[in-house]
């Protein structure tokens, strides 16, 4: 299977802090990769790094990002890639749709090709229908649509230029369960229909298992476990992955108290000296408090944890 995206040892930050540390993963053609973790773990920042939309005070300090043969870190013409080769959808569509313009006008504006107005309209109506929306949505304003319809319009906008990669930043967060799964099934079907690859960001590891081929588990700017979604979900290796799964409501009977992960994600300005998860980990040893574990391969997965050997970050 051909690799579409290859992220190698990427570090993002500035002189004071490191937001992402030694991030490495791959996305193949027609593959869905999910990134899971609590808020503040670096999931959304990973997406922004791929399309080089970082805040002004952050930069890619080291590492490489290859997208379809292009080395992104050194590439100076990202406007040729953003929106055309790589599309993006966000978790709050109402924040990104302009209330003063119709949906049709906004989707048309995203078209990169120079084509006639009539052809633009035909293309937009066609893709709106493919997203499960009626042609009337072309003439409607964002406030006239439900949250799920707004998100489908955002997906239409992100796909209007036939991108190869779609970045989906928690696109179901503000939606009810039924609507959310409608969006998830839509995204899964788009992979085959558009020959699309997707990076799907979510805090819900059960949702990640349902939609994706691979799962990356992030904590405090580090990927602590990655591998085939079914393996990561059914036999998690890292203590953090295990705790994420133990928090899922479906793991409990009616009346049972749902477990939570004690403590919180550390501030990136005040990280522990060793493994960032060590303050919340019941398996921690002395080495965990002083050193960051390196990555070790176990079967089809990669994990960073001293439970599996005394390997350290070089």
C-alpha cells in the first residue's frame, strides 16, 4: 500500500516549550488513522503542523513531513496544498461558517480552479447531495441548518477540490449520538468514493476503533502507543491507553460507577522530568520519574513504556 503521509521525528515548539516531541507516524492511501487522547495532549496541534498553520510563537524545530513526495517542512508554497491536496474540517462548524453568506456561496469560494459560475454552482450542488443534503441547502444560510447539516456542509467544502488527505478535528464533538454516527459513516464511505485518506482526531477511543484502521494514542505531546485499531482497543499496552478504555461507559453495567483517570494532563510548561504520564501511572518505577521511555515495537504496535524494557529516549 502506498504511503501518502510520512511524519518523522517531528518536534514543534519554541525556546521555552516543546508542544510536540518526536512525533512519527504514517498514513497510507485510502486509510483512516485516528489520534486519541485527552484535551491538551497535542492532537489538534499535530493536524496544524501537517498543514503548517501553527501559531506565530511556534515552529517546527526538527523532523520531516513528506506528503505525496513533497517535503512539507521545507516547502514554501503551502497555498498550493492547503484546501486542494489536503482538506480540513473542524469540530465547531458554526464558528467557521460565515453567517452572512449562503452555504452555496461559501462552498463555491473554496473552489481553487478558475471555472464559470454556472459550473461552480453545479459542482457545489452535486457535492452537497453526495453529503446527504438537498439542493436547497445551496441557497440557505448557516443558521437555517442543524449542527449535523452544518458539519456536512463543512465536509462538502473540504472535499470540493478532491483532496487526497482530509484532516478531521473532532468533527462530532458538538453533535448528538445519532447525528455523530451519521457523520462517521459518511466519512468512512468517502474513503472509497473519493480515494481519500483521513486523519481523525477524537477523545473517544471507542469511536476511533469504529472508524479507523490505525490508532495513535497521544499524551502530553508524545505518541505513547500506535498500531492497528482493533489491537490497540482489545489489548492496550500503554497504561494510559488502558485507562482511556476503562473510562468508557459501555464497559460498565447499569448502576456501576464509571472509573476516571485520576489527575490531569500536565501543563506543557511544567512537564515532569521523566515520562509525562508517570504522576498518574500505577505502574511507575524510579526510572519513569527520571527518564522518557523510547519507542519499542511489540508485534504490530509501537509503545513507549518502561514496563516493556529499559529503553530510553536518545
